[in-house]
C-alpha cells in the first residue's frame, strides 16, 4: 500500500491537524470543495466525515452530526451505545448473531459487543483505526482516498484485509463513496457509511423531515434486532415509505432495495427546500434514528445532540448474512475484490 506523506497534501486539501491518537499518531482533517461552494470535511481517524456544508440562502448549512475534536470521537466509543458519527464501519456492518459464523467448515468466534452479538465489526472496528492517506486530487471533482490494512484475525475475522475508500465531491453536489477490498484468506465483509444526516442543519430535529425509500419489504428481526431470515411485507405497513412521509422514531431497520441507477432513498427538508438522494449498488439500506451522546458529549459548535438529531442511511449487505444462506453473498474470497458504490446527492427543491 503506497502511502502519500500527509505533508505533501497539506496545501492541496486544506489539511489541518485534528488531534492526536493515544499513541501520539497525528490525525488530520481534509476538506473537499466544489465550484458551488459545497464543502466536505473528512478525518483519517475512521475515514470519518465530520462535516458536509451546503450553501443555502447565502450561508453554509452543516447537514451531518459530528464533533469538533478528536478527543470527543475517541470518547464516544465509551458511551453506553457509541453513535459512530460519520464513520466507516467494518469489517462487518450491522449485527452477526451470537458473534459467530462458519466459513469453509471452520467456526469463528467474534467479539460479542452487543447483547451477545457482534455489532459493526466488534469493539475495535474500522471506525476506531487511523487510516492512511493514499491519494488526493484537487480541482474539478476533488477526491481523497484512504487506505487501511486490517491484520489477519483482527477482531478474529480471518485474512489480512486491505481496504481503500475514495470520497469524491462532484460538481453536481454528490458525495460519492467508492470502496475496494481484498483479503489474503476467504473472509466476510460488509462495509457502510454511518453519517447522521439532518437537512435542517446539525442542530435541528429530523422528525419534521420526510423520507422516501424505494422498498416493498424489510428484514424481519427478533427482539435483539437479529434477522430471522424472513421478510416483512411493507404493504399497509407504517414503514412503507414508497410515498414520502415524516421520519419515524425510533427506527433501526434494514430495507431491501435493488437498483444501482435509481434513487433508493431520499431525505427531504421542506424548511430548507433541500433533498438528499441516495444511490447504491448494495442490497439494503439500513435506516437508523436514535443515536445520541447521552448528555455527556457536546456536538459540533457546542450543540447538544439527542436521539432525534439525525438519521442514518447505511447502504450495505444484510446484517447476519454470513449465517443466512439465502441472504446475498457476504464472502470475499482470497484473490477476489470487494467493491461497493454509494452516492449521497444534494439538490434544491426550488
């Protein structure tokens, strides 16, 4: 993995020191800016999006939740339920039942960090690691590529995995996420992005915003939010969002989607006349409202976040797919490449 020295990038992406890891490794913030004045800030801790600022009515509106400093991101993992603000989740997003799966007739026991199950890759997932900066491009459609090498048996997942994530800010106000991964052994993988969006601004409440999801069914789950293997028909269901309606609370459900070229989900702010369109090549989008800081950590600009401050659109494979033979394939074979594409596009309703 070729690592560009961050010093070479300082002039190109408004690179600023964001904080120090416990081992004194420096974490930097990088800014992507397009010709419309839209700005995206990303740190190499967890390849985490800390800010998405969109020009609205002559000022910039920040539409994702986050923290102003690295210390708060580090401390957030000590909360009763970590919010994972803006982070890259891996090796396996969502839950794995009983923290175990079998592959090639071998059983792997993972970290049971959520009611006896594995959540978001275990205690020390990809969101808690310092990623390397691999490449950066300025000018039209600026981008930055982060890389991570996850050692064999990291959180007890097999294979040394190499992951690349490129963020591109297009001139059409799209934030594009392109993931690639390879492994030295057969393994399982499910990567996702965990920004909490709020189109009224990160100090607002999402329950006044509307949501659309192009989905006729969602995964049925048990009381621990583990998929049963069955699906819930959304006809005449409260969670049928094929016609836009207000964001629900709480919600923590995986919706089945299947279109790489069409919009799979939308968030709509009538107040700011702003819409976010979500595109993905993944089989589901997991919708989550309920993350908070439990009154212990201040958000950006000293804002007190609550459980209704933001909504996640986690594009991904199905949770627990390694244990459900009829779910989409979650195995990454040695020598093959995992790819994933997700786009968050922001547009005016005017």
